[in-house]
C-alpha cells in the first residue's frame, strides 16, 4: 500500500462514554481510503475484536476501507461509529471504592 503523503484524516467517536480515534489514509492514485485504528488503542479495545484485522506496524489495525475521492470528517466518523456498533464496542464502567464512596472509571473499552 502506498499512501498519498498529503492526504490523511483523523476520525473520532466520542459518545456513549466511548472515546476512539482512527486515521484514514488515501491510497495514491485511487479513490480509496484505508482506515486504521492505532495499535496503541489495542490495550483498551477488546483484543479478540482486533485480532480479526490486519496489523500494520506503522499504522495500526486496518479496520475498513472507504471508496471516495474525498472523505470528510463527518462521513468518516459516521463510518467509524457504524464499525464500533457492528463490533458491539462499548465503554464499561467499573466501580472503584475510595474514601467511602464509589467512583466509576473510564477504562477499559470492552465489547458486549
């Protein structure tokens, strides 16, 4: 895969207590974008989900592609949201006791 060095797009989903970011890179001389989930996020996204996808050392997990000459943040982020929902990825809050009251943490992301 050879990407256009001048075209990439950061995507994000920040709803329902889920914070996930991905990056789309446009393939050179095509109308195709490849969306990667950073392998650093692999520690918070359930591993069994990510194991289904190709890991590229430099970019992360290749989670889907988009056929488009231009890709907007809104469209790309909506596609990321659809991918998250299709894989049942959600945030789980774990109760933590501290000084007599309970807190909820924001880690980790898990699937249903």
